[in-house]
C-alpha cells in the first residue's frame, strides 16, 4: 500500500482499513508465536501499512485543528 493510495481514502475507508489491519496483525502475531508464519515479512508489511494509515489520520486531524484555530 503506497502512501498516495492511503491519502486518497475517505475517513470512513481509513477507519475500516485501520480495523482490518489491526485484526490482521493480531492474526499474524498468533501465527508467528505458533511458529506457523510462512512469510515473516507479511507481519512487518502489515505494521507499516497500519503506520501509514495512522499517519494520514493524524495529519488530517492536526490540519482540521489548525483550520479551526
């Protein structure tokens, strides 16, 4: 997932992606702990995608706060 793709999302889509990525991270972490994770980089990628989503959400929130002040 590219940052430009994340920036095009609506706030509702960002919330859905955030929830989905959090669930995916939990699932992958459980698999890793059970030693059944085929691709270890999949967990790293999911964490990075979640970080991108949260970064865009925080950028938009701070921009909204700046516009109101």
